[in-house]
């Protein structure tokens, strides 16, 4: 039976996925590269440098390692301005109810976000003490779709992967959860997230009984 639920952050707990898109779109414009929401879909859950590589590839452009670092810093500065105003009101509907139910049922909760901004965002949302463990993505060697981050959180929670559920809005994230040997809940488009065991359109539509049984 399920003993732990591991949440992605961007797109599951709050709508930072939208801010990532805006910041990447601005950077792509700056580089003269066409970049759509469909392109962005492939980048969800993908770490910062690899996301930049995907955009450069779209434009058939190449940059040195130092230039890439500067472009990543530029995007992140822009992104941090966008998220600066976030508050507890930005927690997606349904999240607090799910956390309350899991607590009553004594089910552990963790966060597996590829974002280096995750701790700051959780703090702004008033959720910095809501999770037993939040992965430090700077310590993760292989990013989503690799299962490492989900396995790291499961190990920290001391729950075997077979007894964990992972919740993700990104195709790369769902792939990571399945590769970790966990039950995968997809939030969003059923076509994009077809690998998931269950898909709900938004976090507040999660059927907890189904998810946990
Ligand atoms: P940062 P998640 C991911 O967060 C985002 O989906 C992805 O778009 C972003 O590039 C990545 O974090 C890195 O974020 O630039 O803040 O370190 O969905 O895994 O919570
Ligand atoms: Mg996400």
C-alpha cells in the first residue's frame, strides 16, 4: 500500500511552469529563436542548462560553455523577478486538502523538483515546513527523465519505491517516476502524459481514493 507521496513543484503545487515559459520565451526572443508553448512542453521538468540547450538546438545555434552560463543566469534573473511576488494565495487549489488528508493517513510527503529555486518558492507559498523532505536538485547528478531525484526522495523518506506515488505535470517527470518503479499520477494533458498510471486535468481534480488504493 502507498506510504509516501512525492510531489513535483512547478505545475503541480503552483503555476511556476507558466513563469518558466515566459522567461524562456524572452530569452529565445533575445536570441532570435522562435519558441512556442508546444516547444516549451518538452522542456517541462528539464533542468536549466538542458532547457537552454534545447532552445539553442531549435534555433540551430551554438554557444560556448561560458556564454551558456551567462544565458542561464539571465533567464534565472528574469524568472526570479517573475516569482518574487508569489504568496500562499498562489498554492494551487486542492494542495492543502491533499496534504491534510495525507497527514491524517500518516502518509509521508516529499518534493522532487528539478528547480534550484524550489526552496525559495516553497517558502513564499508558506509550504516550507509542509514536506518531510525536499530534494536538493543541485546534488542530483542525473536529472529527469532519470529516476534519481524520485529515488533520492523515497530513500530520504525511508519508503520503498513500490509504496510511493509520484505526481508530475511533465512528460520527463512521468518517465522518471515510472523508471523509479513508482505509481505515476499525471497532471495535465492526457496525450502528453500518456505514460502515467492515472491522469487528472488539475491538482484539485485528483481522486485521492483512486490515487492511494
Ligand atoms: P530552475 P519541476 C523544473 O521544475 C521546471 O519544470 C523546469 O521548467 C525548469 O527548467 C527546472 O525546474 C529548473 O528550474 O531554473 O529554477 O533551477 O517541474 O521539476 O518542479
Ligand atoms: Mg513540473
